[in-house]
C-alpha cells in the first residue's frame, strides 16, 4: 500500500498547484479589499454585502437558479419517457439508441451552441427561452442515459410479479418501475442542474449581450472589470450553492433508498 | 373432487420450436400437483400460460368452468412464487407482502392484520421492517410465498422455488410447503426437475418430456408402475432391459424365461423390463437367478451401489509387439527421427480414408532438433497398395532427415456379434517400451494404437469400448508380445445393497416375480 501511496505524489502536487492554491487565492481575494497583496492582507466582508445588498445581483442569482431548475425539470419530463421507451427495445436497438444519444456529446459544445444560435435567430423569442432551449438540448442526453441505466438494471421479473399480484400496467409503473428508477433520476439531476446553474457559454451565445447569468457575472468581473475581489466572492457564493444542492440531492437519494 | 383447471390441447412454440405439443391436463381443487421433467420439457411454459404471462398458440385453459384465455394476469385468481423470488427491492418485508392488498385498496388495519397472519404462517414474525435484500435465500423464499398467499388465490403456482437453496434448507422448505398447502387448503402447482422433491410433496405428479405428458399419477403409482422407460429412468434408479413376452405371465430377457405378473401384453410382444436396484438381492453365485462379476462399488451413505456384469460385452483380442527402436540421428543436420512399423486395414486404404497425417500418427513418427524441440514432418513417401502385403513408408523433415519403416497391409477379421448387434475391430501394432512408459492414459492410448473401434451392426453408429484388458505393468514393460482385449459394455445391473463387496467378486443376483415390472415400449425416440 505504501509504495502505491508514493505513486500518488505527482498527482497530489498537481492538485496542490492547480486546484488547492487557486481556491485559497479565491478565498483570500473574496475577503480582502482591492489592491491588496498577500503581504498586506486587509480583511473585509464588503464584497458579500455588495452582492447581497444589490437587487440586480440577486436577480441574476435568482434567474440562474430558475433557469437551471426549469432545465432540470424539462430534462426529466422529456428524458423519462424516452429512457422508458429505449429500455423496452431489444438489446441491439438499445445499444444503437444510446449510441445515437451520445453522438452529439462528441461534438464541441461551443459549435453546437453556435448552430443553435443560427437556428434561433430566425425566431422572435425571448432571450431566456432561447437559453432554456439551448440548455435542455445540451443536457438532455445525460438525463436520459442515467435514467435508462437504472431502468435497464431492474429485474424484468419484478414487473411480471406485480402483474401477478393484481397490478395493471399503470399501477406497476407507479409502484415498481418509478421508485426503482429514482437513483437514476437523482444522478441525472446532479449531472444536469450543476452544470446548468454555472453555465456561461450558452447564455452568452444564445441570450445576446443583455442576458446575464451568474456564470457571466463572474466572467465580467474577472475579465472586463478587473475586479478580482468581487469576482472571487461571487465564485465562492456559487460554489456554496453547488455544494448545498449536491448535499440536498444526496440526502434525497438516501431517503429514496430507505423506503 | 371438483375439477378446477383444465388444459385442453395446449400448443406453444417459440421461434418455430415447439415447446408444448398439445397438452391435456386436469387439476382438481386442493391438490398438490407437481409438473416434473428436465429443463426444456415445457413445464415452466405450461405454468406461465396458466399465470397469463404467455399466450398459447392453440388450445384453451378452463378455470372453474370459465375460459380464461383472454383474462390478463392481474385479473386471474392465481398467484405465483417466482424462481428467483422477484421480491421488490425498494420495499421492506411488510410492504412486499402487502403489495397485492394495497392494489386492492384495503384499509390499513385489515392489511396489517392479514400480513401479520401470513408472517406467522411462514414463520417470519418480527421481520416486518427488514429489507428484503438483506434476507437469506430461505427467508426470501418465505416472503415470496406469503406475498402470493396473502391475496387468498384459488391456485398457487410455484416455479422451481427451491432450486437456489442448499440441500438442508431445501428439505426443510419441502416439509414447510407441504404443511402450508395443507393449512391453507388450496391448489398448489409446483414445477421442478427434482424427482425427490416431487415424490415427497405431491398428491399428483405429471411427468413431462419434450412438450408432452408421459404419465400422470400419485407418487407411488409413478414409482412402482412407471408407464414407460423414460418415466422409470427419470424417477429413481433403474435397470431397464429388452424383453419379449412368452405368454401373458412369462417374459424372456437375458436368455432366460421369468415368471411375471399379468400386465396384459400379448405373447410375442416386445417390452421394456424394469427392475429397481433396491429390489435386487446379492446372494451366493449358485443361489442367484443370474451370476456376474462386480465391476464397481460406490459408497452412498446408507447403502452401496454396485454395478454387476452378468454378461461380458463383444470383444476382440490383438497382439501388441513391444520392440525397442533406436532413434535415427542425422549428423549433418543434428536432427533425430523415430517411427514404428505398423499394421493397416486394407479396407481403410480402399476407401482412401488414410492421409499422410494418419500415417504419421499411426506410426507415431516424430523428429527433434539438437535442442529436443519438435520438428514437423513434411515429407511422406510410400509404395503402399491395397493388396495385403508388406510395404515401406519413409518419413522426412524439411532438412531431409529420414526414417523408413515397414507397413503391413492386412485383411483383419472383424468380430461381428449378431446377438448384441455389435461389431468390433482392432489391429496388432508395434510400440516401444518408452512410449508405453510415457503414456498418461494407457487404456485410451492402447485404443488409439490398435485403431480399436466398435459399431452398431444395424446403423453403423459408434459404440463405446468400455473395457481394455491387458496383463502387463506399463511402468516396467520389456520387449515381447502381449495380448490386449478390447470389449464393449456387457449386460450390467445396478444393485443397491447394504453389504460390502469388492470389485471383481463373483456374486449371484436374485429378485422376486413382483419385482419385474413390464412397460410398453415408447413409440417416440428421445
């Protein structure tokens, strides 16, 4: 074991330099005033009060959460029947369908989003609707694959057993198939909600210049405004939201397991 | 008894393969019926048709006087215990059992009352809140039974439910199932391939084979009066021999006439004669109705199982010539080569069945380089003709290291045994002492070296040579000629006895008139 442990040193070094150190810097920036260096660190909560005190920023945060939530809900609504349909096909066709679903994932996301921009240009839609369409399109395969995996893992004999015990097709779905596919839905949510809430490429390309989500806000403060301290604070807030939502879904998953 | 279920001419096929060939079967109320047969005989298919999970191609299922062909499974008053239990993994024991009651929307207090009654019926009190995935196989089994029975069905179907349990638990569950069936007093239809299970639990056994019913009867009837050789072989151990009726109460088998009970066969009719191994007694050779030699003894716990040969099989004796043959050494290439003289059947040459490869293997021709690695033999030249005589054959390697040996083309005598309908042939052969000493499986190698084979005289199908007799010790063999006898299986009787015997003992066999069961020859071949 010890010799294996030694093999992980390069990786630990890598994580230390490129993940842990930047995180600490974000933490330091978020809690300090502009113009500070590491040596003359001056603690402040101004960046946070600025964010939570300004209704504009709060609106951006709320919009981000709302669009991520709607995207997730629609991915489940479209993805579940699709996954159910796929898992009722023959084994060969299932493989084929899963392949077709994952095919667009091999194409660069930027490219796909540009394509959508071209398509949606011809329609007179609100920015938010365009962003929403782009997100559902992009994240849907993750949801379908997760749900399909959990349904196809299920023992088919359970359905026969439910019919045998007097349940018709609909009742069997409600009492057997659906509860047993909850773990798939949960991991689908994790894979859709988290990237959706922090996405900045899709809103930037599809929403036009005036449509700003929290990811874009961070980008603006780091790259355009040069205010690294405020940008870091927003990043930190978003990180906390993500951690909180992951914890919530984990909890949901465990409750589902218990029943 | 009231007739509850009636299968009328049920036919079912999957992908063009007929699984049920027109099955007719009646099942009464409160019966414990077992469908018994090997896997693939159609027993599970029949059960699934009754459960409504499969639709038959032809025929009708009548349930309580009503045709139920179009009734979906969830409206049939039938419940099933599945092979792998199929318990709902997301529900605890209580909810699994309550499933059917919740579908019927019964009140909570009634549900809990019924579930608790079931839990005590299957001896699982106190397990309500347990997760079904954490139960043992036997406990899962009990939950599956309770989950089905709580719906108070008229019929419970059990699809090989004990297959996954270990022997001790299986025996326990057999008793348990019988008790539960007697307590709830409904029809159990049980599917199994285990004859012992069927004998222990059933009121009625249905023996199935290749999509057809072979026999229906009580366990005693099936065991004591099997309808044909198939049933006899499937249930219990058996000795089955061909016999011919001499009169209504006299049957001839193994060249002797025996008195028997009247089975209503006509004189001259050909029958299968069944004698159960436990009905045969081992006695002194002169007291037996048959005599024989003990071929094998297997200890079975309470008893020994002997195979006694009362008549030897068809045999052929050949000469093995053991000669030392020196390897030829080629000094220019540093290669060594060896081969034996051999005999060959002129008939095999006429049919042009012999290839160069066959000659190499029959002569046991081999070559090595200086580091003892095998080299392939690429050149074979010979002047062999079909006419009997002595010829020569030369084997050579790529680098022209060669050896020449003699080939004796002969017209061997086959032994044709008309009474057993068996022919057997084997040839004399040459071999070196080293080859015998190095042999890992001497009997098999002797068969190969002598080209020994036996066949059915009627249809030319191959017959096993089960006995290779020789009189030398392979480890210490020296040059000379040795006799080897190849024989097919003779008439053997399986005997169960509690007294001890050694292989090679001469014994007598004795049995009573009522131990001879006669059966009609099966019309279909399986």
